[in-house]
């Protein structure tokens, strides 16, 4: 049984194809699953598309946020709705292909609580590669990430890891940082990343750097404060469909 959580932002054109591919992949392996689509205040017609998909597929649940809160908080909102034993997170642009979900899950074992899917060859923009390198180094130095481990948004985690992640008390969460505070039983699996089928990344090098510094500050300095006094305004759910 699998919970698949996907934050959605301005992806009206790709969502029907994404859901169809996931549904076919899960059915071909005769797997019970749920697909949780979290609309992060999209400016296009994504919200209505999610509503229609939740009517078309009984496995689809839509979490509609009142405002845009960013990928990480939107992801947290979806994770808090997940109910199955294996929890997958992925992007909404089909760079992560649904057929690789099964490969990720197959590599979970007694020695691994989380498996991250990483690209064979990173063909992204130079600033993204530099940002990734800086992120990996900072997470190694400040957050105890194993040196050779890479962190991505395409991952599968076990239920006990999810139970820890969803208790994150911070106002600005970073899912991988939260995971690293709980377990180092993590490994990578090489997969083929596809070309983005719609839109482009909203992250510039400056935004990536700010997000990284904020994450380190939150999980190294503010964490103990918010652990005692959890944040109560991470996001607002407008509707669940």
C-alpha cells in the first residue's frame, strides 16, 4: 500500500497525464494506493483540475491550500493526510516518472528507512548544479548528512519516518532536514530524470541560497524553541476534495 504526495503549482496542463500514468502504473502492479495532490495557491486552473481528478479517480485526494506557502509546507500538508505504509513524494512536472516509484519502494529494506531517487546525469542549469553542491555540503557540515548521500524531492519513506516528519514544529520546514534529525538509514538510487513537461523552476540561485540558509538556521538554532512552542500557522487548508 502506497501513499503518493505531490505538491502542485500552476500545473493544469500536466496533471491529467500525471494522474493517468500513476494510476496505470499502480494498477499494472495490482497495488493499493492513494494520490494526494496539494494545490499550493496555483494561479492557473490547477485547483479545478484537481477537483475533477478526485471525482474521476477514487484514489485521488485533493488538498487545497488557501495561500501559496511554498513546496515544503505544501508537501507537509499532504504528508499529514497520508495513511499507508510506504510514502512517496515527487514533483508535478513528470521529471520523476511514475514507473520509478516501484523501483524506489523495492529498495526499502531493514537497513534503509528512506530512499532518494537521484539522476544518473544532472543536465540542469549551472546555477542549479552549484546550488545543489552547496546544499549538499552545508547539510553535511551542519545537519549531519552522510557525505556521499544526495537529497532530492523524489523519495520513499517508511511510516515511522513519516510519523516523525509530520510533527515538524517549525514555521519554515525542510523535509529532508527533518528526516536527517531522525535517521541516517538513507540511501540513493540512480534513476533517469526526464525533461520538464510544463513550465520552469521558480527557484533562482538567490532564492535557493536563502532557502538553504533559512533551513540551517531553523534546524540548528530555532528548532529547540519551536519544539517547546510549536508553530500554529504553517498553512491553512481551504478544502479537501
